[in-house]
C-alpha cells in the first residue's frame, strides 16, 4: 500500500513545486491510491464503497487535466475502430484506460462515464460541468496568483492544440505520439466506454447485464449529441439492438427519425416504450406510403400492415402504462407518452388495415402464381407494380386476375369486397370446374352433352370435348376419372377460402352441386357397377364446410326444379344422391347420442331436429319414396335399393325424435 508519507509528499509537491508536480498530478495519484485501497477491502465492506466513491471523485478532477492526446490514446494508425483505440490505450498504459479499468472493477460506472467524457472534453467533446457533490476541487498551490491558476499546466493553444506540457498529465508521456491527434484521443475516450458496454453485454449473466444497463444509462444522460449518436450506432452495429432501443431518451427518438431513418427500428422503439399508436402509424406509413426512392417489396408491406394492426390493437387494450413492459434504460425522470387516440379511431384504423391486408395477401397470391408460371406475359411496369406496390383492388381484379384467367383469385376478390355479382360468380365457378377437365376426350355421349353445356359462357367455350376414336391424340381422358381427385381438391380448397366468410353467395351451391352431380352421373354411366356408391360431390361440399341443412335444401330445390324435365334415369340419380346425403346427415346427427337427438348435441343433430320439426323432412322422404314407386323405367334393383335406403333413414329419424 502507498504510505502516508507518500500522501504528504504528493500534497507538498503540488503546493510548493506546482511547476514540476501539478495539483492534477496529485489528484491522479490520490485517485489511484483510493481505488487500490478500496480493492483491498471485502466487497461487502461499507469502507469499500466509500473509498470507491472517493477514488471516482479524485479521478474526475484529475481527468480535467489530461490534455496530451498521445498519453490518452497511445499510438494509432489512423484507421482504428472504437475498440481498437480502446485496446491500444490499455496496452500503452494510458492513465484514462487505467482509471477506467479500476473504476469498472469497483462498479463505479457513473464515475467511469464522467472520467471518459470529462477527458474527452479536452479534445473537442462537449464540456462536462463540474459537480461538487461528485468531484473534488483542486487545492491551490502556495503563493499562486489567481491569474496563474492553470497557466502552466494546460495546452498553450487550447484544448485541441498540439503544444502540450506533458507534465500536466501527472506522469511523463509513455508514447511518442506526434501522429496522435485530438480526434484520436476523443475517439479513445468514447471507445473505452463502448469497450466496456460490449464486454459486459457479451459476457452475459444477470450481474453483467445490470452493470451494462447502468453503464448505458449513465452514458445516455450525456448532453453530447455526437457521443450519443456514436453510442447508438455502436450498439446497433454490435447486434445490441434491444439494448439500444430500450434507452428512454428523446435524443434516441430524434436520431432514429432524422439520422437513421429506419422505420423498423423506430416502430420497434415505440413498441418497446409502450407507444403502440405511434408504432402503428410508422408501420402503416411504411406499408402504404413509403419513401418514393425506396422500393418496398410486397411481402414487407404485408408484414408492416400486420404489425400495424397488432400495434393499434395493443394501443386499444389500455391507456395506462403496461405493467409488463420491458424495463427501460435511463430516462428515469420522465416517461415518453403516446398520443391520446379514441377507441373508435383505433377500431376504424384496424378495420381499414385488415381490408388492405386482405387485398395485399391476394396480390401476393397473384405474384406467386406469376413467378411460378412460365407462360405469363406481363408488361414490366405491371410486374414491377405487382412486386413493389399495393395495387388497388379494381386494378388487381381487372388488370391481373381477369387478364391472367386466375378464376380462384377473382372469386376471392369478390368475396373479400362483398361484391355480389351472380352471373359473374357463376361463370367463374364454371371456369374453375372446366379448367380441371377440358380439353378432354370421352366415349360417353352423355359426358359430351353435359360438358358442352357446362362450358357455355365460360372462357373454355372453345375448348375441345372429343369423341374418343381409334386415332391417336394426347388429350386427357374423361373416362379414366383421373380428373375427379383434382377437381375435388380444387373445389374443396377454394370453397374453404370463400364459404363462411360473410359472403356465401360467392359459393353458389345450386350451380356447383348441379355441375358436380352432372359430372358424377356422366362418369357413372360408364361404370355402372358402382354408380350408386360414388357420393363424392356430397363429400366435397361437406368438406368445404357447407352444413347439412343448407346442402340438403340445395339438392331438394334442384330436384324439384328439374323433376318434370328429366327422364327416369336422371330422376333416380338425384333421388339416390338425396338418399346418400340424408343417410350421412342422420349418421352424423346420431353418432354421439345414445338416446334422443332432441337433446343438446352436435350441429348436425340440431339442424336435423329443426328440419324434422319445421321443414317437414319426414313428409319429403315419403314423397321421394312415392316418386320411386311410380318409376316404370330404370333398373328395378337400383330403385328398390334407394327405396329401402329412404325407409331406413325415416325409421332412424322417428326413433331419434
């Protein structure tokens, strides 16, 4: 330990020989002495804390006299990074680096920040005002006139000059630093702070995290904008984005807005600080009205819209500070408040964003289709708009979906916009169905007749439906049924996207059922051995999500409409289909019930109960059987099979109710 005599000698020299040993030299000596004394004490000792504070106070005062750039920075090569400069100063034995090291070891982060910034002010940084509560005042030397104070121990050309009395630093210059500029020294002062911030954050652990946050908070309280901006940039460049954005500072907000100009960072900053409305505004603007010079990809716009809606939802949940908000760094004397906006305004904003988002997702679907297709010919300006803009819904429908024959997309747009255009919707569904089958060849006259009728009025009106012959061609065959699973999957997937979304008119049940059942009948005529068991149209519509009662009403209305205009074979086909649907309905309704279906149960059960009570379902079943009994044409075995099936359904309903 440094002796008491050493203390007395230092004080005597600073007073009696101030030209040789300045008071700054004494402050440096006393600071390190107090620090070493503190380090020798147990960490839990009260004396350690008092001595550490005393050391920081001495070193704060001493750092005001460290004017020599070479002494502070060591030798540089002109292209050093922040951390390179910090490491060079440690290697050179810089008094600033040594002071920083000992203060860090003592946990004196505020003292560390003050010492570095006070020293930095000697080389062009913003002056740090003296705080008598934390900084010891120099003792005047004997017989020194007021005008002599500091005269012999500061640079003759001011804080940034090169003509320096090296004795003012408290020790001889260790490095010959003619190539070291005040700018290098200033950067070293800041670099030492950045070094410790990075080290603590990278080392991990709760204790280091707390110490790092205290260090960042102390730095954030500086009034030196250039230093603050350098710190923000350093944190971002070292992947400490969350730490940077948790700084509670209007300086950081201003820097993000005016200097960084990164909407993602700014919105994250607002979100972290609970300013969700402001975050939503930034994200919405990025999605719909970005910088004209910036090309924002469609996927990024969709992400911004999604996040904007989430931000507005969070803003709507509570007008009070979020108790679960991530802890902030610095700015403990104020809380950045968000704009006050009514719940009605927030709801309106969310609704508007959701509408834009629905259309943007459809646009993304069009873009994906265009990218995956080799036969799409779009003008460059149209393709560019599709990739980097939010296209209006009318433009998306007319200039892209319709022009490219994207029938599914057209239906999605009509569904999203709640646009009920019956004729157009029916034409689109015809096109969807025809696209999976045509062009084709078949041996069935019934198939040719039905397909010819189905394609009327659709873009496939000129597509070929060829009678199969001995000559070869590469048209797909209707007869092998390979189109059935493709068509089922297409109708199911599209139907699920449309049905139950508030615009069920975009799924015209009668048209789809009639088309699918017509295809089923045409195919069954060539496969008579199992024609009554192929209920795939019913299964397809149930998979879409159409409830039993709605589907039954569609089948029944179609049957009533065509009953007088069809022959016995087609009539039998429709009755067989209705029987299959009723059998599925009854089985589903009673599958989870042991006693009565009138008890509270599944949706199918409640629908069936309603149909029996108010819809006269049992009477309709009797009418179906009466019609079957009057059929004089057709396969008697098939007729009997359907009649038996209807009686079984009726009996099951009577037992259940």
